[in-house]
């Protein structure tokens, strides 16, 4: 089962459902990767390193995994995306009150 960084929380919910995990199994804490204040790349650098000429293999791999990820049947199940958005309400690192949807 592919796990996509840009769909990380949804990927965790997929694993929770598929492997009968609990919420405790999928909670995580984000750690700061760098102490530097300015870690952004210039627009030119981003364009270059993400260009097909530089990273064609990575591009193909990502496209293949991304297409596979979006074809998973769980994504169309009832209340999947609601669970993804609501998991933050019960995550230990996000202790703010959640809106109640009636």
C-alpha cells in the first residue's frame, strides 16, 4: 500500500482501516527537521529540481504511486474523508476544540 507524503493523514487512516489499527497506532508528533529559520528554496531552484529533465525517474515513480494510491477502494467508502478531517480533533498534539457537525 503506497503512503503519500502529500496525503499522509489520509494514508494513516487507510492503514488504520485496512489493518484494524486504533487511533493510538496512527498518532504522530511532527518534529522540526531544521533549526534554520529560512529553509525555503528559490522559485528557480524548485523549478529546476522538480523538472522532468533532472528527476524523470522520481517523477515516474511518484506518478505511478500517486495513481495507485487514488485507486484504493477505501477512498470512496462512506465517511472516509470525514474521518481524515476529524482525526485532528482527537490527535494528542492538536488539543483545540473541534467543530461539531450535525
